[in-house]
């Protein structure tokens, strides 16, 4: 009887010990499971952030490639006809001056955002030259953005907006006025010329060309061209005639100075029907509201 009771007690003791171990192990497992879930959740959040960053980086890379060569972007339709190119021309970009040739940075940005949102592709001078002279195709909705005179505020106020929107532009500079104060500095010109901004000529002294002799005009054009080529290290191929004033001698001087394109202030699209040394443009006044700006862009006779 005693032995049977002893065996029963030992059996119960053994069962109790094993049951306790199971309970303890079960509690440890549950704890580890919760910790594992927390770690997975943290890694999952980090993973989502990495995916988002990766997506953003892809967009940035696509925009960078797009800015270098629109032919790499299959979503852009290229055309090779004589529809022409709208060439907008601005001047100063500053919100502290009130006149029609000085546009505020905020209005400039609004207009450039409209252009971008409407699907326009901004062109370089070389792309315009290839279209006009070499029968090369361009994006279906192409545009050339230009600034006359070469003010220092083009660097401080327009250039950052153009970079932000990934847009190309051209600045026509008065080369005797490169003082780094009111007009552009040579350092600003060098920087912009390496970053999608073409620097071209607006003559040496900004005269009314049609009031000068042929030789005087030739001097204005050749000296301006040489100075800009020396600053940028690039070939200067385009000029905008100051005040839109020019004559047959101006065209002859431009050709003999080595310019391939010249821009006027005559309203219209730059097309293959133009003399390439008499290309039309579209003026942008700071006094235009958005409706007028859009109308001038969309309804100007091609």
C-alpha cells in the first residue's frame, strides 16, 4: 500500500514538473512572437520609405535624362513640318520694379508652370537651329524661352525657377555691360551656360542698329560674339536685334559675323518660312494677365 502511494505521488510530481515546463516555454514563445512582429513592422515601415525614395529617385533620373535628350522619351511625339516655334521674350525678372519689361518672379513661375503643364518642351538654341536650318524634327509642342539684355536678376530670379521646372532658356546679353551688378557677371554666365541656359548676343552696346553704318554694325556684332565665346567657350550662333530695329545691313552683318539665327520683335512663330536671320518672337509684358499671356501663346499666327 505504501509503495503504491509512493509511486502515485512520484507520478503526480513528474506530471506537475513537465506541465510547468510546458507553460513556461509557451510563455517564452509568445513573447518572442510579439517581439518578432514589432521588428517586422519597423522593417516594413523602413522598407516602404525605401521604396518611396527609390520611386522618387527614378523620377529624378527620368527628368534628368529627358532634359538632356527628348528623343530618349518615347512619350513625346516628334514632328517635322513647318508649324513653327513660339519664341517668348522676357527682359528683367524682379518684384521691386514696376514697369512692363520687369516681370515678378512669381508671375514668371506661374507662366512657366502653365507652359510645362500644357506639355510644351523647351528647346535649346541648337535644337531650334537644327529645326530651322537642318530639317530636323522637334517635339510636337515645342517652345523657346528667351530673355533680352542679360540682367543680373535673370541669374538670381529666373535661373532658379528654370532649374526647378527643368526648363531650357536663352539669354541675349549686352556684352559691354557685364558688370555683375545690374547686368550679368561673367561667372554667372559661365555657370548658366553649363546648365541648360544658352548665352547669346544682344550686340556690344545695345544700339539702334538701323541708325549705324554697315561697318559700325559689323563691329557691334563681331565684338559681342567674340567676347561671349571667350567667356563661355561655346560658339555663339544667335543674336537678338536691340529694340527690334534692323535693316538689310544688319542681316548682312549678322551673316558675315558668323551668326546662323537672328531674332526680331516681329510678332509670330519662328518658322522655316522666315529668313533665319529674321525670326519672329512673342513679347511678354509684366502687365499681361494670364488670359492675355495664354491667348498670345496659343493664338499667335503660326
